[in-house]
C-alpha cells in the first residue's frame, strides 16, 4: 500500500500514471496485480475518495503521501476484497514504510471512524456530485452538454473495467482459425463486427498464442473501425498523421498493400510505432515530424487517404487511463480544439482531389468533435462530409464491448 500511495500522490501532483509505474519498476517495485488494482481502482474513484477524505479528515495540510494512503485505503474498503481490520493494519504499517511514522495514529483514527460511522458518512457525501459520478465537476458538466440524453451512461462507463479486444493479422491467419487457437488455450472470445475478437476475460499478452510472432494485436473494437472506414485500396498513398503508438498504422497495412507514411511529433513515441510494425512484419515510411508543418517532411505528392487520429482529452478511454480524470482541466478542451483545428487545416492541403480524410478522436466531448468538424467545414470550401459505412453514427459512446470514439469522414471533390 505504501508504494501505491507514492504512485497516487505522484498522479495527484500532476505526473502520469505510466510515468509513476515506470519509476516504481526502476526502483525495484514490480507492478504486481495487487499494486495495479490498488492504483487503478483508487484513481477511478476520483470524487468518492476525495469526498471521504474531506469529511473524515479535519487536519489542514495533510502530507500528500498520507492523503494518498487514505484514498487507497478507502478504495480497498469499498472493494470488499479484504477484511476491514486487515486494511486498517496495512495502512498503518504503510505509514512507516512511506516514511510517515508520525501519521500512524491519524490514519488509524480516520479509518476506524469511517468503519464506525459509515452510514452517517455515506449520507453526508450523498449529494456530492463528484462523489456520486467519480469525475471532476467540469467533466460531468461537459458530458451533460455533449450527451444530454446519455450523460449518466457515459459517466458510469468511465468507472468500469475496460474490455480486452484483439485484432487478428489476417495476412498471417484467419480470424476463425485464430479463434480456434484461443479455444485450444482455453481463452474464450466472441466475434464483434465480423472482425474483432472480444475476450470474455482479459489475459496477459504472453498468454495470447502467436502474439510475439505477429499473429494478433490488442486493439479496442472501436479503434478498429478507423482503418475500415477509410476504404483502402492497393497502391494508394496514405498518411497516418498522428500515428503513435501504431495500432491503426499497423491495421491499415494489414488490410491493403498501400504506400503508408506514418508521422508522430514525438520521436520517443515513434519508437513505439517502429516496434509494433517490426513485431507484425510490416513496413512504412516512419518520420518524427509535426503534421502541421508539412514543409519539413512532405514530398509535395498528395495523399489518397489521410487518417487524422488527433491528440485529444482521451475522455472516451478514461477507464483505461484513470489518471486522466486527475490530470485534465476544463481549459484543456479549448487547447485541444485549437490543435485539432490546426491539424485539419494543414492536412487538407495534402489531400488529393477525390481523396478522403478520416478525423478521429477518443473523446466524448463535443468541443473536440462536432464543434471542431463543423467549424472546419464552415471555413473550408467544397468540403464533403460523407456518411460512415453501414450508417454508423459519428459518436461511438463507451460500452462494455468498446471504448468511446468520434469519427468524421471528409472528402475533397475531384
């Protein structure tokens, strides 16, 4: 619990969960299943653990590690997986391990107070909007604006465990053949949308047959729609403008023999794309470059297809990255929208007449979705907005089978 508290305190202080987990590994604290459960579970309960802390702790200026330790203990008590006295004992011991020995009595008192007076405390926080929905207030309001008929569903989905879905590399093996291989390994999976395989229970990638050989990749079923929406054909010049970590890049290359250029502004993240392609036996022209500055990388030959999977709030995949709720601010939406608009303006000039551009976010906020696309269409002459295949809606809200995404298919007239 002490290491989990250090990680949570780091996230609350503005660092990403992945950065904190990497630090823990470097310091010799392997991310065991119990540690991952404690950190992810605590972060998913953004509002509740803070509301409990405000109600139970009357001390001003509580040390960030001690505060995070209480949050972890609150989650552990809520989970029902452990005896209450065990959690209290571990939390007190964790004070010593975390170098917070003087806080032992304080932590013990707060947790025992919760156990003695749980019903009254639950009543005290029952009207707290953040405690109820486990998201920041500004986030709740943004979802309400974006999805007035489904906002509760979206928020509830953001607090759940994510599904694990597979994309089969059909250059190597058919989907049905791979599903049979899973069955042989006693891994149950069912087919979604005719292509994606949804596992009944997530498993480590090391258990997936043929993973290291490139037979299969882990990719959300919603994310797999992007490559299919582009209607690729052999020989096309294709640009993946914001490629890292490379899932959609690889999917496009698996589908067709295309001439693909993959960009990412972050050279470190380009290495992720490179590793993904190498595992799958695929090749692309991979560049560390800013897609909004084509003069630094473009050869002046237009592209037939462009995938603009733009940087965004990632609000549609928050259950996979629960630290997002702690790190994002309301002002970020305006910043993201400005960047997304700049990307669309830059990429449109690179699209060939008759070509198609797919704008994608993993956001549920309209400020990054319809508002950006509508504004772009209003200032861009002769733009065509095409319907998605099979009458699919632009907004894909998070469900048990997939994450939340937004798609807009745009075409340039001949």
